[in-house]
C-alpha cells in the first residue's frame, strides 16, 4: 500500500507500507494515518479536505470516528466513488511489467518526483 496527499498547495511525501505488514484499521489509524500522513498534510495547510478510498481499514468505524473529529473536512467513504480516475488521480497504473517490489517502489518515487503541479490542479478543478 502507498499513501500520499495531493493539493493545490503541493504534495506530501510518499508513505510506503512494508511488504508483509497487515494493514488493519488499528495499524492504518495509529501508525500510518495519524502519525505520518496527517502530519505531512498539516505541513501544507491547516485547512484541507481528507478523502480516501473504501479499503476495509479506511472505512472501519474506528478510523472514521477520529477522522471526523481530527480533520477540517472529511469525505466519508460512502460518499466517494471508489473507482473514479477523475477523483483519484494517483490511482493510475503503469502498464510496464515490474520485476519486484524494489522496482515498483523506485517507479512510484520517480513518477511522484516528476509529477507536475498542473496535473493536480487540473484534477482539482
């Protein structure tokens, strides 16, 4: 799993989950989301809209409740279309064969570094 934040103000760093880690709601909430991703987002702005897909760890009641309290605006997973490329611009996939996890990580980091802010701005509009 890979998590990142995008906005009109810029992007966060990429957050990778190590292979073999079970991403349940507790891990997502306590380790990734609250400790890393939201901290990065707050570096961009105190006001933001938080959106995520409907993965089980994302839609768990234990995840939804703190996000409702901790974020300025939170779009509930039930209100967000889960497979819309127009609304999830970082979900596009590379069609080239990838040989292992290290190559996948390298490709993600390269694509992230090369992403032009204009792509994000167009998706937001």
